């Protein structure tokens, strides 16, 4: 079994996207991916999450790896390994910016030592767990062979020897204005106490402090570099050994290891992220993915919303949906602020997350492998776009319908809400007719009830309220006929914005 | 020493404090209603032109806008100072350069390395004090030379104060202190090699040689500058005299013990520094105004000093009022509007999409803000009463924080406005309450507007809710004015009753076929 990539079984390698898909913002997937990658910036993971797969086999390959990583022991080993490599790279990145010869070499030596330690621990770790995925089994074989190779073994032994020689050096610097001198340390006593006493009288009890924090980060100026040069002259042997070592081992990180280190973070980041969400009692599952349009998801939820609520006491409301042939379009109506938009987003998010091979929100799911998602959400007016808002909306929808195929997923959210009622009905019906002709999967959020019963392809779902208190939303979206009730005025009252309430609230 | 160019009787007080970390923005807590105002009026566009890429000017203009005085007299005090600035732009910019130079010297000199090199703090603090004296002398010179050209109360007081406070005796005293703040010392420090061969465990050591002699033994007088001489068992190096960085680095190693001395010098420098800061703060607003006036002049747009009326009155009349944000974005002249809404509490704007409604509404809002903080306004003429607070309520994109639905979110923002609003304030509505259907949206809006008017709040409302607009029109109120956008009239608004319109069918045919 040859190891190829932890993200792709060999056949299906796919080029990384360089830009976030256009519908990301509307579906709040940008927030999800931002949150997932927030602590992993240096890996540049976003392209992985921006690249939906078109191949079911690769999706299942990822499911296997993800399941292995759900084991805590393996996850801990992978994370420990990653942390060490982060530091290795930080050292090497620093080396490129350094000028002083032995300073550079000193840091290269540190990075080699750490790299060797990381590899040994990783091998040990992989041996301790029972791996099942094709991806990890192949990777384990690869690491075993690499760590036992002569290349690696020589690297490790020499690094340790050189380091021990340098640790024994001790020297003194003598400084006057504009000049300094270096020699071996000769056992002089601590002088700082006396110096402190001399300057005691300058002390003042004023608020602004210019006392320096003398803790020094890594780095070296040209004076320190010069000092190091002199130290090397005083102690030539250990430095010669260092020169020899670095000459022999300029490129020491294995390519396959380097690529693995980045790719595995795709899984680590996602699992870390959903762990916090699961903590709220929410479910994730590995969905069936394929060409069936009879999709379903039970106890699904908006991942962006769940993430935003992780640190609060608020409960996340889960919703179900299913489509049976010939149903294609879910028309969501009902009171505002009842979770309609959230439902539409959830539908889009679930399909997208499934397409990158990740577990999705819900207990059980079957999802459709789409060719593209198109979302139309209202845009704010833009001073730079002087086309009329309505014209702009119609033009954008036209653009979507030109590009969409039968295999696309469409999410329409409250389109034409800012035009006259008359126009909104006319335009919505005309456009929905076109979507039905296309036969694509679609979620359509609207306040126009009659859209929900246009044909056998439409399914009506309604956001619901508590029967005893119409101002209380349940955030449950259920299958039932649109009931024409709008709750705007009860909402105004809740916000204390009726005529009478405002009169009472404004006081001089 | 008080600057007092923004207010006749007090310092320009900042809302919030300067951020401690670079790039040192002057942020202040902004309420959600204020944030909405910034966004809805494209205030950043205006501020951006005032700033001309200078973040400090940007921040100060923003500070000024959000701390406007509310009396016509205070506004006129600033207008007078600003008129002086427009008359003597070169002199004002020269004065402004004085604190800027002082601050740049300070940054370049020592603040950037504050936390790392105590020896740097010490020598640079001295340098900065020396620089400060030079800048103060320049300021005195300008006051002596040009004070006569200025007429405003603000500038006349400022120049008189400079001439009185910055006497020769004062300069002599400062320079005397600078001589004392020198420090020379030689030290011995021991160390080991840590990670990356960097020195670690630095310990200041007492030399085993007799005091004074050991330095001579290590640095024989014949050593040539810039060259390193080997003298077993020592390796010595003398820095090139212009190697300032090297001197600082040596200082870092050397003066781990002079931390306290550096501290005292830094504090002395602070005293003069704070005066420059205030001068810069108070002039920044006027420099921003100069930048804006110059940009508008380039674009051929007029400016006018507005005539502010007390908040209790109802005035709003103007000619050639244009949307300054649009002009600055499009970089070309636009058509202005003429309206006489004196005595009106309610202004309802209806009409065609793309007819210039939003632009008009923004021009109303921006002119009000500019007038109230003392800037000229983008118009040929303009008079209005001062408002006790300006609020915007615009239709928004889906709430990115997902705490509420669209309509709920609109009501939530409206409620936040009601929390802050007082009589004699003004609210600008742009297509508000359209996130539900037309009938319900109109009803809710009607109730809100009616209540606001009865509480003496001025309302400007852009809407396509025909039911709302026609409802108010049919009441034939004396204190209401109805404007309509008409595409045929090239973005100019006319006084006219609302019309019911429908473009949907035309648009669909045009785009889909």
C-alpha cells in the first residue's frame, strides 16, 4: 500500500480552490470556515474547505480518516506532532531573516533536534492505536520506513553531539561607549546590586513608567553577532562541528511528511470545531452522499448559528426535512423571525459540508452531490452601484438561472421584499416557474403564501409560533400548508414600538 | 498652556482613549445607533477625504462629528476659526507640522524601542527634549510673524498665549536640564550560549582589575576606529562613530542597570510632549476641513457656511444641496437639490428607483452632521435648526450575527433609537419596515412616525410603501412636505404627491428576454 495523500485516494486528486465560493457569505459558511480555521492560519486550510468534491469515493475515504481521528489517543498524538512542526517551521522561517552565520546555524540545529523528536514521538504514537482507515494505515507504513532509514538516523545522532559541545561555552563581554571586548569567563562576582544603588536617587513617583521589560525575545543585533564571532574564535572546536553538521543536512524535512502535516489539519480543525458544538447536545453524522434527490436530514441545524451560541446558554433548535419524488422545492413561509432564513441556510450548509467529506449536523442524513450551489439573499444598497435595487435583484436571479443546471441547488431568501407587493408576486411566480422547469433542488423563503402550492414539485413548510402566545417563536419549521398569518404587529408590540408605547418611552 | 481652538473655554476632549498598540487609533465606544449612522451616511467616505490617507486626521474628524456642540454660538466659534484657516491655509498647515514633527522625532527616536533598550530610552529622551525646544521656538516664531493675519477669537487667544508663555527664560531652563542628562559607564557582563547560539544568562559582573585601569588595558589608545584588533586572550572591537544602531545595541547589553535613569528622563520629556499632542488634536479637525474644501474646489462643487438655528425652531431650507459622499466617490459634480422645508417636521420622499432618493437622504444627513460640528456644508446655501441627535434607520442586509430575523432586526434597531432619542432630534428612514408585507409595514411605520412627530422629532422618510406615504399625504398636514424622485428630471427631487408605481413586469421582460 503506497501512501499518497491523507485527503485524496490516489485517483481523485483535485486542485485547491483559490477563492471562497460565492454563496459562502449568504449561507454564513464563511463564518463557519473562519471559526474552523481561526487557530490554524499558518496551514492555509481554507482552500481545502473551499473545494467541494465531485467524487463519492473520495468523500468516503475522508469519512474513514475522520472516524480514526475521532479516537482521542490518535488525535492527541497528531496534535503533539503538529505543534512541534509549527515550532520547527518558526525556527526555519526565522533563520532566513538572520544575518549572523553562527546564529543561523544555531537555529537550524535547534529545528533539526525538534524535528527528530517530533518524528520519534509520532511513530511511537501511531503504533499505540488501532488504525482502520486506508489513509492512516498507509501513512503508518510510510513513517515506520522513514524513521528507520539511515538518512534519519544519522541526522539525529549528529545533531545531539553538536548541541552538547556548544552548551559548555561560557564567556564575558566588557563594554564601554563605542567599544567592547570578549574573553573567556574568569569567575568575576555579580555587580548589578552595586549599580542599582548608585542610581537609586533618580527614582521618582510619577505615573508614566519608562522602565523596560528586559526580557528579550529571540534575535541578535550586529553587536551580538560580533560577540558571537569572537566567542567562536575563543572556542573553535564546537563551532567547527556545527559548520560541518549544517553543510551535511541543509534540507532535512521529508516532503511527504510536510504535506501530511498540512493536510491532516483539515480533519483536526473540523473535529475540534464540532467538539464544542456537540457539547451543547447537538448531533453530527456521516451522511450518505450521492445522486438521489430524495434527500433528508433529521435534527439538522445551522452550524454557524450553533457556533455563535456555543458560549451561551441558548438552545439551538433542530429541524427535519425530507423530499420524496417528485418534490424539489421547499417553500418556507410563516412569521418573521421564526427561523426561516436559518432553515434555508441549514439546507445549503448540510449539502456543502457533505460535499467536502465532513460529518454534517443531524442524526441521520442522505444528501445530494451537487454541481453548484446558488444563493440569492438580499443585498444592501451600495453607493457605488447605482442600478436600481429591483433591477439588480432581477438581473442577479437571471444570472443564476442561466448558469444553474438540474444538478444545482438553489437557495432563494426573501427576494423582492423591498418592492411593491404587486411586483413581488408577479416576479416570484415567473421565476419559480423557471426553477420548476429546471428540476433542481431549491429552498425558497418568502412571505407570498401562494408560491407554496404552485405545483406538485413544491412542498410547503412553515415557521411556527406557540399557539398560546403568537409573539413566541418555536423556531420549528414543519411541513404544513401556508396559513397566511403574519405576525408583524405582535412583533412591534414586543419591541414596544406601537404608537402608544413610543409616546410613553420618549421623554425630554 | 491651553490651545482652545475647538471650544472657546475647554480642551477638545477625546471620546475614548488612544489605543496602546500600533497603529495608535483613537477609537471610542460607539453605540449601535451611531455605528448605523456611520454606515448609512457613508461617513467614512467623507472622513476619508478629510484624512487624505492620514488615519489620525480620520480619527479626529470622526471624534469631532460625534462630539458636536449643540448651541449655534459654539458652532459659529468653530466656523470663525475655520474661516481663518481657509484664508491662511499655508500658515495653518505650517503650525500643524510643528507637533507632527515633534511626534515623528519622538517615534523615530525612541518610543518604538521603548520596551527593549533602556540605554536607547535614555539617549533618545534627551534627544527628544532637544527637539522639543526647536519645535517650540518655531511656534513662537510663527506667532510673532503672522498673528495679525488672524481674526477669529480662537486664533487670537492662541497666539497671545504662545507669546506670553514661551519666553527666553523658559528655553534656558529646559536646556540646562538637558546637559545633566548624560551618562557614561563601562561594564562587564558574563553570558552563555543558549538556543540558536544566542547569549543568555547575562549577569553584570564586578571586574577583578583595579577600578579605571581595566578599560585602558583592554582598549589601548592606538586601536583604529572601525577595525577590530585581536589581543589574546581578548577579542576587541571599536564601533564606527556613525554606527548608531551598534551604539544602541551595546547600550542594551551595557545598561541593564540604567533602567531607572532612563525612566526619569522619559518622564521629563512627557511634559512638553503633552502640549504638542493637544495642539495636534485640535488642529487636526481644521486640517481635515482644509483637505475637504480643497478637494471639493477641485471638483468644482460649492461650499457654504450654514446658518444654524436653535434646536427648538424648525428650519430646513437649502439650495444646491448635494451628497458629498457621492461626489467624493464618483469624483465628479452632481446635481444639487433645492428645498424649502422651513416649519416642517415631516419630509416624505417617494418615487422611482434610481431617482436619487437615497442620495438625497444622505445629503440631508451629512449636511446636518457637518453643520453641527462646525464644518461648511455641501450646498450653495443652507440653513437648518440644530438637532439634538441624528439617527438613521435604513433597511439592512440579513443580519450577519443571526440573532434575529430581518423584520425583527429592523424593529430592534428602531427600539434602540427610541431608547436614545429626545425631542428635537431627527430621524432619517430609508425604506424602513419593508421586510414584511406592504400593508403591515405601512401600519407599523405610520404608528412610529406619528408618535415621533408628536414628540417633536423631525422625520425624513424615503419609502416605496405607497400606503404609508399616501396616508400622510391625505391628512393635508401643514408641517409635512412631500418630495418625489423622477428619473426624467436627472436625480433632482420635486415637491409632489406620492404615486403608485409598478415596474416589475417591464423589468422582467427587459432582463429575461
